[in-house]
């Protein structure tokens, strides 16, 4: 429990800084693939290119398939871990939020019985359907870094709520900044 | 000067000669459609409330179609006469005379009183097809998401194309989104967080049954059925990225269409021939519509709205006649507007046309009416959402519902049997 309190304190401090420094107006260009189509370029059928997972032919190199965790039948752990906040119209984790994600990874590695649900949210700007996808990607961006830091993928589940569950119902920059977030919930079996 | 007057005289004379004299061309916008003048002065009723209601619904439908304007018999190009009764059943026996009496046709039907509105809608569509030679939209319905002023969570609703007969379909107490009709069925798909995470369900409105049709781990969203009903196009996150997939309706087999680890796909829309998909991705930073041919997976036709300088383009939907409606932002118009374009290989010949008003509102989530003329969309002003119907030929927009609350994500049906 001491360890949990320590993590919670670190996260609280990081969050204050992060909310202050997270960009909110301009768009951020997503990093990564050039055209978004990975290996399957030039009109080539992707199923004929590269290695294929025989258990699931829709999976390709580099995929980290989602776990199928039924959280309804798990026990929630009472930890108030502050959300990871994002800039406008992007799922890139801002540098100021990275320490928070690092602390989250440390917690998940220290507490091996924990399972994590990451819920992505968006502000109300943009279309409803696009924001559902964006919320999912925000959750997955946090998941990807946790996996890189050594957390087993099968312990993490993602969920998007799009713009439907704002933390702050206001219609201004201050509210939108709080609403672009990845919320973190912990469970044990 | 005389020459100019002579030319104008010849032009006006030719117009008078070759046009139907009693039809009215609404001026003010060059491409606005010709309205057919129609008179019901010689229609008799049995003075029942039902008969009066039947005629009211019929006339309103014809007005909403914007192909007709009701006039006095002396100036009408289409004269309707006959009887409407609504005692016990609703029945009509009407005669139409047009082209100066050179053409005539009888229209008659009997139906139960509980189908009064449906029967009137059906007759309106017959008139539209007969006199305007265009498909009607009165018999169609519109699905949408609604959040009543007193509700915390949204639900799926449906109404007739005139905004009446509003019915709440779901009562889940959870988030639900993306209702889309299944072609030629009285059924639809939508995404619901009923079990906690987004699952795609099919609802049959004839049997009021609901079945989960995609419940993979993570996100299941935006499912649309192909015109031949063999495939669903939908967005899944099962691979650890947000990607477009096809799901076979025969064996549930999956085909993955994109594998974009670092970009976000959404909003698939089928072309009417089922050979292409329009969708949205943000691989270049801002969300933009792309079009993929399915014979050649991963091939992008380079004629999306981004070619025309749109800062963002989202929410595509294809009309039956091959045009794509979408909402977009340009450098000169920073609010979402509704645009229509015809995607072809020749980009310059098909620049998008703005069909929504330029005001302080955002216009989003467009959906075609089956008449290929009207579009229903969400109008957002001061963060309140309402549904409006736009006319691509220039008649003024109309508000679909006059109900308190938030109403959005509309989807217009084809002509459905019910």
C-alpha cells in the first residue's frame, strides 16, 4: 500500500504540470507511417506479402492484438491514478505526460496481479464517429508504451468513449483540455 | 438595342412555347428544380378527421419533396379529383389529369386506418414518380441518435421523413452511436456500449429483435452493409490499431483492409456498385476522406477532398447516383459544411459543391435521401445539435424535428416495406 501511495503522489504532481503544459490549440501531426498503409502499398494484396499469423490471418507483423478481458467479473482496485492528457486532435502522448506513463508502467510491473483498463476520451470538437476512433487510439497509445516498458499485453485492455463522457461538461478550452484524456482503472482477478 | 430586345423576345417566346405553361421555375438560384403546380380543389372527402388528416399528410409530403407547389385549379398543371374516405378504413379513389388533359391516371387503394400516414406517404411517392419522374422520399424513414433534455445517455430513434411519428428504439442507459440502415430491410445496425465496450448490433424493426454481430476485443464501430449484403465494412481495433475490415455475412470471416499502426480509420461508406469504399483516415495529420477500390486492396484513388484544399473532410456517404456527400472544413470556411462531389479520375471536373448554408453553425453527419436530392445532417450551433434537411438544388433547409434535446447522427433509409 505504501508503494501505491507513493505512485499516486508522483502521478498527482505530474498531472498538475502536464495539464499546464499540454498543447490544446494546434493540431499535431501523427508520427509513424508515411501513408498509413504499412506494407501493403502499390495495390499489392497484403495477404500475399510478408509473414502471416496462421491462427488469425488478419494479424500482420508488428501487431499487438488486444486482450479479451471481461472486466465485469473482476475486482476493481481503488487507486485514483490521474488521467493521461492529450493535445487537440492527436493521440501522440505529450512529453509532459510521459513521466506519468512511466510511473504507470512501474506500478503495473510492481503489482503483477493488476489488470489495466485504459479508457480513451475526446473533447466535443470533431465528428462523433471520428472521436470514437480517436479515443481508441489514445488508449492504445498509452498501451503501446506500457508494452514497450515491459508490461504484458494480456494485462491491458482498451476502451473508447469518444466524446460521450466528458470530465468537464463545459464548452471552453479549459474543459476540452481535461476531456482529452486516457483514464486508468485497475482490477484484480 | 433593338437587336437585344428581339433576342430577349425570341428567348421568352421559346420558353413559353416549350415549357409547361403552368409549371413554376423558382428563380433566385439557377439550378433550382422546376416545381409542378398541382391542385386538390376537386378532391372530395367524407368529412372525417381521418380523410382530412390523409390529405394534410399527402400535401405536406408533396411540399417537402419540393417538386410540387399547390395552386388553384386555373393555374395548375396537374389536376387531382376524386374521393378520400376514412371511415372504418382509409381509402382513396383519385384521378389525375395533366399535360392539359392529354394524360390521365387513376390512383386507388384501401388500407386500415392505422396505416393512414403510411398510405398517404406511399401515394405522395407515386405522384412524385409519375409527375416529377423522380423517386420520392415520403415513404422513407430516418434513424438518428437522440438525447432528450432529461436524458443522460443517448438512444436510437426513428421518424418518418417528414419528422413525424418519432419512436424511441433503444432504452439502454448506455452510449450508442452510428445507426445505419441495412439496404432494403426494415432493419439497422448500430454500435452500443451495452456490455461496457462498443459492440455492433443488428436490430430488426419487424420483430424488435437485437443480435450482436461484431463483438471483438476493443472497438467495434461504424458497420455498414454492402449493397449485395455479402459484407459488412466496419472499424475494429482487435489488432492493436484502429483499422478497416470486411466481415462476411455468410461465414463471419474477416478481411483486413488497412494496417495502419499510426493512423486512425473511421466512417466506411460503400459505393452504390459495392466496388469501392470511402473512409476517413488521418495518416497525414488531419482527417481526410480516401477512396479504396476493393478489387485492388490498399490502392487509393487520388480524388478525395484533400485534392481541393480541404483542411479536414469526414463522414462520407455515397448516393445511389454515385455522388459522395461529406462534411469538410476549408481554409476560407473554418466551420464544418456539407459538400457534394462526384469522385472520378478527373479531379478538376468534379470540385466539391457546398450545399449547406454559411452561417455560424457546423453541419455534420450527412446522409442522402433516396431521391438523391435531399440530405439530412446535424446542425450544431452553440453546442446544441438538431437535425436539418438540405436541398442540393437550393430550396431552403428545414428543421426535421422540433423537440427539445440533442439530435444527431442521422441515417436516411431507402424505401422500406412496413
